[in-house]
C-alpha cells in the first residue's frame, strides 16, 4: 500500500467550514431560544405558586 504524500492525520491545513455571518446567526438564535426557555420556566413557576396560594375549593 502506498501512502499519499502530504499531511497525515490532523496536521493538515484546516479550512473554515461556515461563514462568520452563519455562526453569528446560529449563536443569536440559540441565545433567543435560551432566553425564551428561561421566561417560560419562570412564568410556569410563578403561576404554580399563585395557584398553590389560592387553595383548593372544598
């Protein structure tokens, strides 16, 4: 078997796979999703506490 000349393993030249605009767009969408999730959890906890404070009608 003949080994090809050039870089071996991870020592070769690395190319950027995506543009910086795409990376920034993905990062921004992940940030918005994280903030939305935190807001949903906060509203759920607050509404649960409000429901528990009302008590159950008997």
